[in-house]
C-alpha cells in the first residue's frame, strides 16, 4: 500500500511537486485548524512564541545542522528558515 502523501499527489496532475506540497499543506491546515478563526494568524503567533523563547538558544552559525523531531504544523522549522538556518530539517 502506498503512503497517503504519494496517493494524494496524483490528484494534482500537471502541477509541480512544490505546488502539490503547498496545496496539500493548505488542505492540512484547513482541516486541522478549523477551530481557529484565522489559521495564519495562529501560525504567526506560534512563530512569535518560538522566536521569543528559543532564538537566543540557537547556534550562531547559520550553517549549523538542526533537526526538529515532531514538528507539528512546522512553525519552528519555518522560523528557522526565515532566520537563515540553511541546514534545518524536521522529521515526524
């Protein structure tokens, strides 16, 4: 049996892989954050929370290898990329 993500990607024929990922992520947010009045504001608040609490703990080198385990909705990983950490990755 193929993983759900692989099956779902075939529903978007003709789109690039990144378009597929963005579309899937948007659907994911819609389904899982339906109880929140503004999902994007919710995500921004979470990124602000992470920035306030954790940016001072990160290494100075933007080339540092960072692995986030269990990224949830990915706000921390997004924040790391915004801050310039090129080697930040996440696994679930």
